[in-house]
C-alpha cells in the first residue's frame, strides 16, 4: 500500500491460523495467481484515490483519516474471522507503527499531493531494493551479484525519474523514495522484533496501524489542515481504508497460504505498474520519455532483485 496502509512489510510465512487450502497444487496455484492479480489491481489503483483525496484534504489530515479507517476495518476483520484480538508487545509494535503507518504514509501522501500518483507509486515501490541494503547492514544478509546489479540499475532509474534537484517535481520524487526507504526500515524492524518471534502477520499489521493511526490523529489535531467533505473525498477514504487496507491484507494473507512468500513477492511487482497505468488513464498523467526510461529501469531492477531473492 498503500494503502495503506499499507503495503506488506516483508515476505514471511503464512499465518498458521489460516488453515490448509483445499485442492491440488495446480488448483492452489491458479487461485493464488488470480488473487495476486486482483490484489495488484486493488493496491495499484489505490494511488489514484490518494491523489483525488488530496484535492479536498491536507496530506496530514488525509493520512490520519485513511489510516484510522483502515485500522478500524482491520480490527473488524480480525474479529469477524475469529482471530485473536490480543495485541503484540506494545513497544515494538508502536515503533513499527511509527515507521510504517506514520513514516510511509505521510511522505507518500505529501509526495502524491505534489506530483504524479503513478510516478510516486513506482518510486515508493523501490522498497525491496532499500530492504536489500538495510538487511545487509542490520541483518548481515550480504546481497549477491544479481541484487547488486539491480541496485545499480535502480540508481540509474531513480536519477531519471526524480529529475533535477530543487524543483517541485524533485521534492515529490525524493519524498516518494523516502516513503519506500521507511517502508523498508519497517520491514527490517518487523522481522527482527515481531515476525521472527512467531507473531501473526495480520495481527502485527493491524496493531501497528492502530498505534500509528493514533499518532497521526494526534498530529492532525495539533496541526489542523483543510478538509472539505466532498463525495469524492468520502469515496476515496472509504476505498483506501476498507478496500485497500482490510481487503488488501485479507487477500495477501490468503495468498501466503497458497504460494511461497518469495513467489508472492514477485507477483506483487505488478502493483506499481498498475498504479502508473491507472494514473495515465484516469488522471492524464503521461510520463515523459526520460521518466518512462527511468521507470522501466526501476521495474526491471525490482524483477531482478525478486528473482534473486527467490533463488536464494
């Protein structure tokens, strides 16, 4: 996510409470890839409501609204599926919420308000590349040659997409990159502090969004911004909170019961492409030739990185 909420923190095993899916391996793979395609459409399109909502709400107010609704929707989903509502340890989960819900959502929303939604989607989804660097620094996972080549190719793409420094476009681009970097930092923290200790992925996602949303609401009240309750704002926030957050994470946890996490991660790379195409079609955001080349470099780098992870 975007959704928010949030897109996924890090590839992890499927939650044990999900149960074993029915059907043979072929049927499970078919359901998994169909669900992956649906998820890419939902999370990829989520960048469009973010842009539309920024016409009527300040970025901080929008971040608080979408994250708060997403947290409530995820709590309702946990209760409806009879998953435990007991939160993971407060301290580590709060830090995760500050990194993921606050750290990702605020710069992402500001970036989209300043620049093109599709362009920012591609920049934010450089997260797996930043994750490779952070995992090298903090988890001791030295990247192989393929991942180093992916990082080099992504650097070229970033230089082309971000553009000349000092411009409004560059500010938006750098904020998009920052959101991806903080997303990657949240993944490293989640893996070290929570997921490696056996806490359920959906529970961790829900409660980090609860605590992060509480911080965002406090910030939005302390620094109030303009909010015009138009039908487009209400529809955008509803989509982001209910469909993008609760629906997206429900689909993702289901996918992880059908596919290895590395394979699911490769499938999710369609998300920023969907975002860029949807922005071009609905918002008329047509990238320049230079930006297209840069986006292509980033997407290829993401594919190379994901394949290297899967082989490892």
